[in-house]
């Protein structure tokens, strides 16, 4: 029988390998856009939740005592004989928070190909590079079950040197244990007070009701949520032709079975699970991306970045 165990040591992947400079060059100045209004402390490229006095007109509102009379629209007054104040969109910088799932199943990589975690690190590092390059702040949280219950959170920063900190932390971590993704997302929703872009990288092997509640918590706090659902094609196809021993990479148990006897039922369950996961994300307007470990990195990043521009333009 074929054994698919969790490896005792991670595949080697030096920090610089997370960044693909040729890819970043081909992406050019394609930006990482926020789909919702953001709040920040410096001028940036993203629409703010606060009204200000920038160059982009937002709306009129009625004049009230104490308003700055310099913002009165005298043409509107001439047409209506009423006083109206012009409001504008204030541009701001983005705060992005990366959440990396460190449960044992993220180390799955059949036949020594790149694991889900390594693919997550590559996607996250290149997006962090793009965000920091355009003047936005990036933070990082690891979802892992620890003895003391602590979660490693790295505060957001827009300093270029902060990218090295993020990548170094990614490189020192190793997926193991059971998932605590929902708990990490709840904690992040409470920890991050300002509106932010939350980038989640996980295979989402967690209770769907718990996941739904955690994503709703982020949505309630007005965060812009993007979910990268990482799977291996073998997990979907279940293309095995002989008896095999399956190993639980989070709990450690194992099961020997004949794939032909369970293949149809397994595929139906997986298809339902993927559809349910997508629905949970779309119900809160989260940006859901199903990413197979064999997908080209450039295709995933280009599709994500361009897709957010289209959503923003149509808002």
C-alpha cells in the first residue's frame, strides 16, 4: 500500500525564494486595491471611509451651522436657493493583514512537490511586496494551536525593511497540529480596530459553521476579506487505483481503505464542501479564490489583482 505521511522536516525553501522578482517585474505596477473604504494615517491610493477635501467629488449634503463656508456650492444655491456643502473622497493608505494557516494539513505535498504552506508563503510574500511597494502597511498572523494558547501576531508596518521580517517569520514556521483558524480570525477581528484587508491562506479544513461565524465577525467589523482556499488536485480527484493508507496530518490517525469503494461518495462530499465554502464567502462579499497547488503563481496573482480592480470600478 502507498503511505502519505506528514514529513518530519519541512522542505527547504530559503526566504528569498518566496519572492519571484521576474514575476513582480511582469506584474509591473498592477496595484493591490481595497474593495471597500479604508482608514489610515497617511495619504495613499485607497478610498477612505471618512469624507475629506481631496480632488474626487463624493456627494452634496445640506449646510448646517458651523460648516466651512468655503465648501459651499454657490451654483447649487443659485439653482435651488438652498445651501449645499460639497464633500469629497479622502484617499488613504491600506492596512493588510495576512493570516497563514499552520495546521498540519497545510504541509501536504504528494511526491515531494510544493506544499500548501509553501504555496501560501509565495502568494503572501509577493502580495506583501506589492502592498509595501505602494506605501501600504502589512501585518502577519499565524494560525496555530500552541500549549499556552498564544498566537503569533506581527503588527502592520509600511517600512520596506518590514518585508524581511515577514518573510523571515514565514520561513521559521512549520505546519503541525490541529487547525485553530476560526479562533485566529475572531482574535484578529477584535485586535484590528481600523478597517483593513484581511488575506487568509488556508485549506479551510475546519468546521464550516465555525468558519462562517469567524468570517461574519470580520465582515461585521467592516474588514475587506479575501480567502485563498488552497487545495491539491489529488484531494479533489481522489485518483488512486490501489489500496492505500491515509494519514491524518493533524490528528495523527491512519486508515487503510480501497479507493474504488469510496471514490464516488468522497468526490460528492468534496464537491459539496467546496460549494458550501464558496457560498459562505460570497454571502459576506468575501473575495474567494480556489487555488490548486499546481496553479501557476502568476495566474493566481494576476487574476486576484485584476479582479479586485474590476470589483472596485463597478462599485
